[in-house]
């Protein structure tokens, strides 16, 4: 008997909302697999809103290698903070976790990993993609059948078979799917200070770096500090090295600044914010035509670098499901349902675990009981 499939092979045209890291990775993976995909970004250009920090990719490295075309994988070293450091010469790297009072290393977490600069990595990921800049979405128009219309603030509209919101913590697509109030991220009792710093002397810089290319963690009685190299203009001159430094501590209410104090705070190299989270909930994907990925789908605290790796996992699973559509194995609706069923369970678990991790890491007495000590950076 001739082979029959459940559906007719179909390659949906896809719109990705936001040219952040998740959206660009998804676009690269889809395009590599033969999908027509366009990325819509509200900012006017790549350089308009400069946001920089480092990102650690570890358990999701295999997903990254599968989704990127070979020419980008061959250039990924250009996104490393320190271009002189050949990641991969060792099978595993490590991150020491120290007692911030005594300075002693309590344990080290070893893993196969890459640390990348957000700005360098994002620039690399834009190569070869159709990115429409200056496209702030106003709404979504999803009829009972047919493509989804996305009107933009500049008067343009696109119509696509599938719209994927990768537009971050305050996702407009998420607000449309679940409602404005239900989409609002929740504040925690912890705050975060995040900045890029350069130390006064080469000796200070070398002491902070400590020979750890992936970074280090120091836990104090009521907070923890993470630091890693951000940019190394000259490997031979540590005095010009830049570091990504993050401090998280317990503070239920961040102070509001006004007047000259507010201006000084804005000019500061660091920013203080309440840590926020959003636990994944099911949504109506409108027959598999609108969905979410990355921070739009699960807002978590930045512990054990799970947020970026979960976003990569979203991308890998979503692409695999859409390939089944392209092959005629299932419909787009069934593919998105399968993706979201996994995402709902996985996203909830990851977000809630990130909240527990914050509590453990801001209490020195809990350090050896933390998930960092028990599981390291594993999924």
C-alpha cells in the first residue's frame, strides 16, 4: 500500500516578534531548516538600544550547535568576552563558588560551556536574516481561520501563518494571549544590581578574574555576587579589562529616586531593579497560530544560567515540532500544542526553581544545601 500521512506537507510562513537573542536564534534555526521567517523588531536599528551583559550556555550547547548554520558556528568565538581564550581546549571549565566572608572556595561547578557577550552574540546572529527594524506591534488580528495579521505603529501590517512572540519579560504578544494583568511579571523580595565595571589597577583586575574564564560566585550572609569577564581589549593589559558584575540581595522594596539623585543614578554604570518572575501558564494559541518562547514564556531569576538555556531548549523543541509539519506528519495546530504542553510543565518548574535558588544563594548558611551545590548548572 502507498504511504499516507496525516496531513499535507506544509511549510508555514513565520513572523518572529523581537530581535533579541531568543528570536534571532529561532530565526536562524528555522531558516536553516527551510522555513520562510521574518523578524520584526521595535527598535530602529541593531545599535539603537545598547544592552550588554554576559550569557553562559552550557546544557543547551548541543541545541545551539544544531540550530546555527556552519558559517555562524565557525565564527562563534567572535562573541567570546576574551577572544584570546580558546574555549574548548579543556573538556570542561569550572565556576568556583566561594564564601564571601572567608574567601575560601566551598565548591566548584564543572561543565562544558561557553560564555558569550550579549552584544557580540546578537550582532553575529543577525547575519543573513530578514529583520524589519522599527516595527512596534500594536495588536494582533486573528480570525477564525487563515493567517494572523500583525499591525505595526508605522502603519504597516504583516500576515503570517504563525506568529511567535520572543519579546521578553514584558511581551506584547503575551499580553494579547493571556490579558494585560495576567501577563504582568511579579516582584520578588530580592533586588539585583547589574553593571559593567573596570577596575583601577591591573592587579585588581587579575585578582577578580582569578583565572576563571567562565566567572565566579561569592556568597555573603545576605547576598551573592557573580563576576565574569565582559570584554578584553588587550589580553596583556588587565587594567583595561571590563567585567560583568551582578549582585543579588534581599530587599522587598527598591528605593525610588527623584531629582538630581535620579539623574546621578541614571548616569551610573549599574542599575538596581526588583527581581521579577512570571510562571508559565497555558494560553490559547488560536489553533496553533500564536505562541511564545524565551523570556516571554517564562521569566525567571538569573540563577545557574537557566533562563538562556531554557530559551534555547524552547527553540530546539519548537523547530523539531515544526519540522514535523513541514514533513507532513502533523498539522501546525498539533505541533504547537505538543510544544506548549512541554513548555507549560518545563517553564513552571524552571521559574519556581529559580526563586528557590535565589533564597539559597542569599543565605550563606544554605550554600552547601543549594541547588548550585547539588546539581551545578545542569537542567
